[in-house]
C-alpha cells in the first residue's frame, strides 16, 4: 500500500512559479507559436478567407503542392554521433556574398493584402537576419521603398516576369539596379496564369471589392479591415491600377512567347547576378547552365502553375550531379521547416527560399511575425544540424538524407 500524506507548504513553495502576465496580445500569440504550422493557424484566424486562400492555395486540385510537402515528410535522416556540435555555423556564400542562414524570403505578389506592413516587414526582417529578400514584379511596395526599408544591411533581389511590353519590363530592371538590388530572379514558369480555383471561387481581386459578403467578413476580422482601410490604398507598385481578377491580369500582361533568346538578352542587360527560377527538368537546367547564368531555382511555383508538375526536391540530386559544378542550384516549393532546409542543403542545394512560411508569419503579426518565422526556421536548422552531428553547412552530405519515395516515376 502506498502511504499518503498531505503536502507540506515547504515542499510546495519551490514548485510555485508565477509569471508576470504579458499584456501585449500580439507578443503573447507569437511567443506561443513554436512551428510554422502554429503561425499558419494564427494567420488563418486573423486574415479574411480570400487573402488567406491566396497564400495557402495552389493550382487546380493542388496535387503539386501536396506532393512537394509529402516529399519533405518522407525524408529519413541518418545522423552521425559523437561529433562536437557545441558551435554551429549556419551561413556560407550564396552568389558571391555571405548569408547567415541557408534560406531567404521568396518573391510574393500582393503582399500588403496579407498585412499592411507587407514587403517592408519582409525586407527589414531579412536585413536583420542577414538573409536575402526578393521583391516580386507583382509586389505592393516600390523597388525604392524596399531598398530604403532594408537599409545598408539589406540584400535585395528583384524577381522579373517578362511582360509583353518589354520596355516596361526593362524599366523595372533598371530601377532595381539603380536601387542596389544585386540579383535578378527571372521567373520562367508563367507563360499564362495557372488555374487557382480558390481565388476564382473567392472572387479574389486587387483591391478587394466591397460587397455584402465583405461587410460580413469585417465583423470577423475587424483588425485586418481597419488596417487596410486606414493605410495606403492597396495597389501594385509597378503597375497601373487593375480592377479585374488576378488570372485576368496575368494573362493580359505576361508574354507566352518568351524563350531562351529572350533570356540571353535579359542577361546582357543586367549587371548583377542572374538566377532563373522555375526550372522543372534536367534538360532546362542544362540549357540555363550553358547560357552562363549564375544559379537556377528548382521550383514549380509553389504548385501554383501546372498541377502535377515535378517535385523540385525529387529533381535536386540529379540536377546537382549534372550541373552543380557549373552553377548554384537553389530550391523552393513545399518548405515548411528548418529540417526541410537542411535536407535540401544535404542533397546539394546551395540555397532555399520560403514563401508561404514567411507570409504566415506576416499575417500572424506583421514584422514581428516575420521575425518569429525566421527565428523558428533558424532554431530548427541549428537543432537539426546538431542532431545530425554537423557543425557547418559544408559538412552536410547526401549520406545524411534518404528520400523515401511514395511516388516512383515510371520510365519506358
């Protein structure tokens, strides 16, 4: 029989720990977020459905996005033990300059729709973390304002969609160069808009239309609507005002005739580093390398263009093996944790980019939320490296990772 006794005050006192309550609601909710998925849950509660779905959604049945995430979930790590990992270095050179972490903020369109601080929050958080920030052609903050936000420590990249109006496209490129942007990301997987069905069903448009449904939503998300209606009107920073749907805008603007000749011409115009984003086959990766670009980004646009497109993470080892000695190989799509980033680096990626993970933080708390997203990913990268027995990125090898393929490509 277990003997029982009443607890004595002197035994209880060491267990009593009262915390000073934090009266700042934003700080409380961000402190309670320990993963990117936690930030996503906060973002979903605080953001109208159309804006959240624009970030969350992908094309058609959203199979490409689901498969990309599944690929990272199917990683099996192989740790080495008895290694000194008391200090971990998470930085190295990317495109000729050091980054403090092996990831950066991907270009995202309509960013101020997610939170009024928009691209400014991303640029300032990236500068503070010592990582690159990429501004989209479809951004809602000007090139010059992003440069000013990042300040002297900011490293900014400009993402280019080639328009039918070539002069306007290159005018943006010239502005980016003049503002100190050091890298041009030419996105090549958008000859036409993908079928983003969530946006169609939500009637997604820029700026948001005020309808009966809108006013009902205001009652559910008063802070978001107050911020939007009392700050600078939401508009594309590089475009004239647009009143149609996003898909209509893309199909009106973007040029489906762009080819490798155009890419070579852009390369001649740009004085800095050139990255081709949206590569999805080994053949295209080789052609870009032959053209002399500085890096390629294996990406299927976050699953937002061609559904059932190849999984970038599955392509990574083969592409690195074939051209990794000639150009840097970067990766995006499906990354939601620091473990995903470490796995990509181990299989040969020089750099990764996060889009949705950054936007979840932005929606959850503006600049503070982006800082929290970066901090979460940083801690996960460091912890995963330590548990793998790796003290620096250079020591990560393919032997640390095995991909468990649920989808095995059939070849005739």
